[in-house]
C-alpha cells in the first residue's frame, strides 16, 4: 500500500513537470507530441489528460499556451 502511494505521488509529480515544461518552453510541446503522440491516455491523472489535450488544441491554433489561454481553453 505504501509503495503504491509513493509510485502514485511520483507519477503525479512527473506528469506535472512534463506539462509545466510544455507551458514554459514553446519548443517542448512539439517534442512531447513526438514522444507521447496524440494519446491523452499516457497521463494517469484525468486533469493532466485534459491539460495535455488543451495544450495540443492551442498549439494547433497557433495560440501560445500560458496559464490564461489554458484556463480559457
């Protein structure tokens, strides 16, 4: 049980770091799309799946992703 909780915490942190990199560095998202593809299912947390999908939609519309455009998306 404790091991599962630690793994879950590490996964959540890793997902947040990946999404944060995509918001901070405009060059990160194209690289992430190559590595992760278009599948939201690579993220365990539903909220992270939604954020990744929104980041991709914004990129497809050539809208820079930041906290403001992302929350409106």
